[in-house]
């Protein structure tokens, strides 16, 4: 018996089907995203708090420039209110009496009435307008912007450092995988040889000790397999931590595509740090020099200014004026600050010259090591080919009873050591390329 489907359920089913149809391509693309070196580098850049902080610093510098321009060029309106009471002890008529003001006393103890006027009732609004402050505002704004550029450049250098760390960690993960690969190859050879030796032992053509020897070697390589598997798991999680990835899944990383960045960079981005430092010192000196320029401002105020309560209704008024300030002498601070700036600029220039002199030497050393290592890699690969050929020959001789099993195991161990050395050579080559690209930037 069929039951009719209600229109409401049919509509909900169509809605769910549409949502699944829209989400499936996205889910499929997310699952097929390759977890290669470029992926981890992109994630590290995106998730780096330093990069986000640099953008915030640039935005904050723009706001600070606007604030400084308002400080030095825009009018400021302030409200002021004061109430002063100066009581005294009157000695008039031979009596000591506390009174609120000395204005009506001839003989008294307390503040002089000519200084305090007895009391003060004050409340007014004042507007102050700086005059010729555009130059001061411009220099101060440039200093704020340059400081933000310095922070941005520092963040760029920190992200570049992070990229090198991610590259090194990725290479370490690949080293673990390559070690797993050659150990699995050894275990495959041992499994085949053990099967043949066991059959020969059962046929009384070989000794039980020969089979035991192969079993021990299998156990040794199995321990190495477990060790490398654990190391890969640990190093992969460390890679995720470096990249800011909240992921604990175990994935197989492909071999990195890491080309050597040649030719050498003519204008290194490392030098930008020294340029910004020098510019910042120069702007600091300019801001300091502004202290010694004449400062003018105009002001106007209006409100209440009275000394007695009874006079308050008639003491509302206005006033206006000009203000002038200028340093005349401050203990040679101007000259001392110039000397300090000169010393710091010389230090920055020396640091830049040292980097420009040393960095090409560093790059040349890395390239020399890289060439020597590639020559060793070629010999190591040729050696592995010879070992594989020798193992095939020994395998046949062991089966034919012409060679002891221990000789086969010894050659197998030498093959394992040579395979491990080649893996390390491959990893060191990639590390050298990563180091060269780091400095050639």
C-alpha cells in the first residue's frame, strides 16, 4: 500500500536536495586541494598574526596622521571653570573673626587680598587657533607613517622567516616519508627472501639459523619503520602548528618543487630595513628641530570673570590675543641631539654596508656546498644501483646454496645505510636551496 507524500515534505526534500547540490562541488574541491609546499606556505602567510598586525599598523598610522594634522592646524575649543575662596582671620576692633574674604578687613591673617581678590568666580569658553602649523603637522605625520612602514617591513621580514621555517619543516617531513619508503623496500626484499629461505629450511637445504637471522633483520627494519612513522606524524603536526592549521589528519606530502632562485637579487629587500631606519632617524631629528621654531597661536574667549557674587551679572565679557613661544637656550640640547642622530645614522650605514659585503659571500658558500652535494648524490645513486644488482645476485646464490645468508644480510644492511645516506643528501640539498632562496631575496 502506498502512502501519499505531503506537499510540505516534498518541498523540504527539494530544498535539501538543492543545498546538497550546491555544497557538493565545494566539498569536492576542498578534498582535492593538494597539500603541497605551496599550500602550506600560503596558509602560513594567511594565518600569520604578524601580517595582519602590519595591515592594522598601516591603518593606525593613517589615523595618527589625521590626529597630528588636527593638533597642529585645527582650532581647539576648551571650557574653563574656576571657583576660588580665600578666607582670612580678621583682627579689626580687637576681635579675631573668621571671614570669607579680606576685602572688608584692614587687619587680618591670611592670603594678601591684592593677590587673591578675596574670591574668584570664573567660567568661559576659549578657542585657540595655531598659526603656520602645517609644516609641523606634515613632518610629524611623515614620522608616524614611516614608523608604520617600519613595522610593516618588520612583519614582512618575519613572514619571510616563517616561510623558511615552513620550507625546512616540509623538507623534514619529506625526509621521514623517504625513509619510510626505503625501509618498506627493505622489508619487501626481506619478506621475499624469508619465504624462499623458509622453504629451503623445510626442505633441509638451509639451516634454521639462516631463517632466524633474516627474521631478526626483519624485526630491526620493522622497528625502524615504526620509528620513522612516528617521526613523520610528529613533524607533520609541527608543520601544521607553524602554518596555523587546526588539523590533526595525517596526509601524504608530495615531493616539494623548490627551484633555485637565480640570478642573485641586485637590490635585496633586507636593505629596506636600513633605509627605513635611516629615514626614521632623520624624521626624528626634524621633529626635534621644530621645537626651536617660533610658535604662534591666536586665542579668543568669552564668559564670566568676577571676584564677588554681587558683581556676577555685570562681569560677562570677551577677550582676544596672540601667543608667541620660542626656545632661546636649553643647555645645548639641540646640538647634542644632532650629534646623537649622526652617530645612529653612521651605525645604520655601517650595518647596511656589512650586510651588502657579507651576503654575497654567504650565497657563494651555499652554492659551493650545493654543487659538492649534488656530486655526492650522483655517486650515491650509482652505488644504490650496484647494491640492488648485488642483492639480486646474492639472492640467487643463497637459494642455490652457494652463499651464506649472513653475507646477504650484511649487504642488505649496507644497502640500508646507503639508502639512508641518499635520503639525507636529498634533504640537505633541498635545505641548501631553501637557505639560498632565503638570503637571495
